[in-house]
C-alpha cells in the first residue's frame, strides 16, 4: 500500500532517556511500517548514548540502530506528531489538545540482561504492529 508522503501519519515515541524503549519502538516502526509512517523518538532526560544491550537486541532482528543518538523532547516534536506514545516519561511529556496519546507501560531496559531486553523488544513489536493497524488499516 502506497501512502502519499505528505499524508503519512506521524508517531513520536517518548521515554525518559531515549536510549532503549523509544529507540526500539522507532526502529521497529520504521522497519514494519515500510515508510508509510513518519517516525520520531525523544527523551525527557536524554542519555549520552544508546543502551548497548538494546542495540544488540535490535541487531538480532536485522535492525541497526547503532548510529542513532538520544534526542531531547521538545514541544515542537510533540506538536508535529499525530500520535504520541509515552513509555514512562510521566508529566515531562507536553500535552497538546487533539493529539492521540498512548501510554505503553513497559519495563525500562536499563541495567537488564539481553534475555529481558529481548522480551521488552518483542512486546514493543506487538504494540507497534497494533499501532500500524490502527493507523493504516
């Protein structure tokens, strides 16, 4: 299904450090969405680098996020998104009337072993697939 680039829905994934959950979600949506959705990610308190265990877990799925870096959350990023998916950023995420918000209650992969991060990644993938279905039908 081809989507007019100007009409592609946009999704912003937000977590605290933008080093794990939101980066995995963005990578998965980019892959599974095949360019039909504009994707961004950010953090309310961005880390200085991605979680290396997250990078490894994503590489196992053939998704290379190693060149990504954590980005800070801005009011502009939220304003530009059609859907804002929060993952533990709490009250730090700006709220704009008329936006669709989803809160995905997922464990933070920080300090977790690879097996646990794989479980988090797989749960994110299920939710990303549901999100795509709700956006594109």
